[in-house]
C-alpha cells in the first residue's frame, strides 16, 4: 500500500560517517588468479594475430563469415565451419570517446573504442578495438580504418598485437 | 495453466550506500510485501530470489547468503540471474512456479548492494567482457552503452539533445517517489552541461550505483482472489537472449526485446501494443535505453521514440506514461531490485496506490521490462487488472 506507508526502510550512510568511524566496514581485497585456456577456435585466432593477420570462420550452410572465430556456428548449430583469413582493414560501425578508464579514473585524452566491421567478413560482423592516430572529433560511423600492428618480434598472440586501428590514408 | 497475480509489494529506499547488509535490505522489502497483503512467512510456499553479479559483494553463493533475509529458510528456493534483466525475470520464474500448479504462493525478492565493491563498483564490470578477445583492451561498461547509443543515433540521425529529455522526465518523476536516490528538477541544458563521460553519454544520462531491495508476493488462482480483493494479474511473460558475440549484432535495435515482448503480448492477447498498453516501465539504466526499449516493446515506431518523447507522450500525464516511477535514472539502480521496483510500480499504479506518482485515469494494463547481460537479454511482463482467463 504505497500511499499508506510513511516510513520506508533503508538507511543511507555517508563517507563522512564511515571516516569518523560512526559506521563500521570490514575491508577485503580478493586475490584470485586464473589461467584461461584459449580453446580451439580462439587459439587459431591468436596464432593468426601473432602472424600478423585476422582470422574468421565461415559457415557454408548459413553463408556467413564471422569474426572472432568460433568452433561452431551459433545460428545453425553445426561444427561444419571453415577458417578463413580476412583483411586487416575495415569500417567503423560505431564508436565512443571515453573519458573514464575501466577503473573509473578520469582522463583528458579520450580512449576511442570502436566496433570495426572487418573486410572479408559478412556485412555487420565486427570486433571491438581501439582507434588511434586520429582526431577524436573526426571519428564517425563509416570511417575506413586499418590495423596498426606491433612489430613481429613483440607480437605474442593477443588481441593487443594490433596496437589500434587508424584511418586509411589518402582514401 | 493457472492464472497468477501479484498481491503485495514492498521496497527499501534506494541509496548510494546503505548501512544495512544485503540480508537486512532483503528482509525489509520482503517483510513489507508480506505485511501489505496480510500474509506471514508461514503462508509462503516457495521463494524466488533475484540478484545480479556476485562480484559486487565479493561473495560467492550470494543466493544462499541471501536466503534467510529473503524468507527462504526451509522452503523451495531459487536464485535466478540474467544480469540487469534479473528484476523482471524473477517474477517470471515465480509465475511458472505458480502457473504450473506446484505452488500457490511465492515471495519474490530482489536485492543488490553495489557499494561494497571499492573504490567503485564499475570496476567489477570488466569481468563481463570476453577474457581473451576483449578484456586486454581494458573496456568498461560505459563503452558498450556509448557504442550502442552512438549506433542508435547514427542510424536515425538523432542528437544527444533528442535523448536528454528522458533524464529530465525520469528524475522529475522520481521527486514524487519516497524511495528515490536521484530525484531532481533539471532542464535539458543541465543534462548536456554535465560532464561527458563517454561520447555520446553525459553523466546525468547514466543511472547511479545503488543499494536497495524490492519484493512482491504472488499467488495463483483461486488463492490470489481469496487473499486479495485487488490482485494485479500477470497477463503475459516473455524473455529472450541474443548472442554474446555482441560485435556481430547491429546495436541500433534490440531485436531480442521485441522477441520477448511479442512472447508476452501474445500470451496476454495484446495485438496492438500502442493501443492496448496504458502504462510502461521500460528499463532505463541510460537515457537512450528507455527510447531503445520503447521501440523494442513496440510502443514507438523504430527511430520515433524521441519524437514521441518530445511531444510529451511518455510524460506521467501523457498518452503512454513511461517510467512514472522515476525509473533507474531517478529512483536508482540497485540492479535486480531496480527491475523489481518496476513491477512494484505497475502494481501500485494499477491499484491506484501510487500517491503523487499516480497516472491519470485508471491504467488497466501495463508492461515492465528489464535488460542486461552483455546487451543481450530482454525480460518482459504484461500486468493488468483483468484476470486473463475470466
């Protein structure tokens, strides 16, 4: 009976109350360590990144090429997929200019995360990455971009073997 | 299948940081829901609990931890979880417990205490991203909302100014909610003057992190009518998840919300949602999400929700009030509890008990919706004053 209730439970506390010790809290910092197996499809993806190219998978039944690779097609639920090398160029599908880091630190130069539709994959099939060497204000949907790779020696089979994507020059 | 109704509701205040533990918050909401319909815990056959990521609490088996505060001791008990969609999924779980005939009464409790995660609960969200292909890029939750809003705006040629009025409306509605964390009387210019956190998202277009709990009591026929002279019936339920390969989906439109909505509408006999739904509580963790979801819920044509918003259609006194509660943007966003707050709001609105928030006329049918996981789940309930099967 929303209208009849005058005293709603729940007690707000302020940082000052906690700092003064009026409210007690027990701190805890977890230390949890994991080792994630890359599996079958993503292992091939990471090996391709180490070798300097992007890898996708094609489902012949759905006639669809996707990235990142997966060991099965989630549409027709078949394992009959083929690994196909793709280009390291693409088109910005959407982007943000983010002024906050993952752990909520404010930054003045924005990070520019983007979903990039990769050339050679089916329409609309993108990956998450960052844009670089670009005026943040000039980024827009439809921008053509290319991967900027780390040097061969420093690549280790990770998505960060691509430093970022930058606008394709002179086009 | 038996008809199922909501017969009682309760909630705590939503606050940035609550002194109460999760168990205590859950208890207060559950106790209020029971008291509101004159039941005691011995009258409850089963308990459904909804709470979102364990990472906020730093506690594994959070459902079990919350059991006693939720009234689950010695009873069939289920903790359900579909990320942000949990608060509307919990009453759906209760619905099938009751509709099946297995139980007659259910207590449904949703709780979230985000403030335990230090220094800011935002950091807990990095673990929702793929550990190998995305997490090394150090993503945060703002990214996916910003990417989705930008895609939505680009598709329809919308501006941030078209979207900001959602924050104005919901924060203003929340001024009338006794449990609200962020009720405020602001202008569109105020929203746009707030810091840009991640283009195109300004700070006042983001719901806060909150602590709080909300609960309902549900019952199947004929017990529902015996206990309550004003049951609010669950007329339709729907839920659906899209692929977690979210960069392979076009983010401009939540097709999975549409699928869940039609599942619920079909069950409720709703064929023309815009005519047959009187009141809506779409999920609004970010300002654009309310518009996105109104479109997914078929309550606005694709790309046209901002236009209807500008015309005042979604105001509390408009043709289709949306988030008359104040929503997540105004009341607050203790994740699972925020979705359940929407169920409570429909319950109170359709019984004419919403006080200063009461929408004009007597709404006969409403829809509540929540959303979450990696932008991939839609949970929808249609509630109404009429019993579905006479």
